[in-house]
């Protein structure tokens, strides 16, 4: 056997089997890289989540709440903060599984906030403690839940303090 006959099957196997398998594993792992993070851009989010939830409000990164909060929220969509946001059971299951898989587990979201509201979490309160109550009531902001009003790149998962612009 020559050197060429020994390396050709191995090279072919690496190229034909290992490389595609590695690329597939990487593609599946990329969304998981955003798990447990406040920094998930909408482009990395489950399309069903974006379609169903971002139709009414920003598609919040799932890492902003613990799994227990997302679970309760998805079970109570008929009374979703004063709105009936009911979905068919299959869609609820699909979105719930994704939200819980990507929910926050880090120190910041270890405990569920009151009423499972991101805006009532300890970390949210701490990060926004210098904002006067009157600021939240400005027509250009509307409420504490309107992240996009001040975090202009929130839809890209960017909540960096250096890019905050509080509208008048």
C-alpha cells in the first residue's frame, strides 16, 4: 500500500462525515450559546416566539427571567398582564420548551421577580434606580417595559449602558 491509498479514505471520511457533523453540531449549539444571557439578539430567537410575542411587545431575551417565571407566564396566557394572549397548545408547548431551555440561571435571575415581571426584578431595579418615576411616564417611553425607548439596540440584544439614550 502506498501512502496515497492510506490517506485518501481517511481524508475522505474526515471531509465527508466529520466536517458536516461538526458543522451541524455547531449550528445547533449557537442558539444555546445565548442561553442564560440578557444579550440574545432577536435574530437568534425562536421564530415562533418572535412572531407570537414580539407582535405586541419586544421579544425579551429569555435569560432575563428564570424558567419558573416563563413556565407560569406561558400557562397563564389567557391573562397575560391584562391581555388575552392565548395560543394553541402546540404553540404554547414549542415556545415554553424554548423559553425554559434558554431561561436565566445566573445570579441575577436566581429568584423569580414579583408577578414574574422583568421590570420588578432586583437586577432591573438596581440598574434603573437613578431613573426618576416621571421619566417612565413620558409619552416617548410609555412604561418600564418599553426597553426599546432607551436601549435603542435592545432588539439586537444590546443593553449596554453606553448606548442608552433617554428620550425627552
